[in-house]
C-alpha cells in the first residue's frame, strides 16, 4: 500500500491554487471571484501544512491560522462591498465595477 507523501499534498495544493486562479481570471460574477480567491487561499494553506509536516516544524501551521483570519476578514469585507454594489447597480457582474464612483 502506498503512503501519502508531501508531494501528493503539494500536487493537491497546486491544483487548488490553479483552479482558483482560473476562476478569478475567467469569471465575471463577483461572488464567484470571491469564492475562487478563497480556493486559492486554501491551496496555500495545504502547501504550508505539507511543508510544516515534512520539516517537523509547526511554523507553517501557525501561518495557516493567520491566513484563515485574513480570509475571514476578506470574506466579510468582500460580501459587504458586494451588497453595496448590488444595491447601487442591481448587478453582481464585474464589468460595472469601473462605474462604481458614478
């Protein structure tokens, strides 16, 4: 039976980050862009935990808690901006973002 190595976790982390990056680049819906950003942050978290476990050092796991805190703040701020944008423009698509000041 094959054991799970840090390379497996790094492949998973890179796939999560790549899917999140494609979601940010391709999607026009701001809510889906925010979800893709969260997916990218989760990919980074998986990589940090993999490095932390392979090096027998818990610094990476500590950084994960900081990233989760920043992600929670980003979600709350992003959703508040999304609600304000929807109230003003009645749309959640990103092409109207440049018109937000008007």
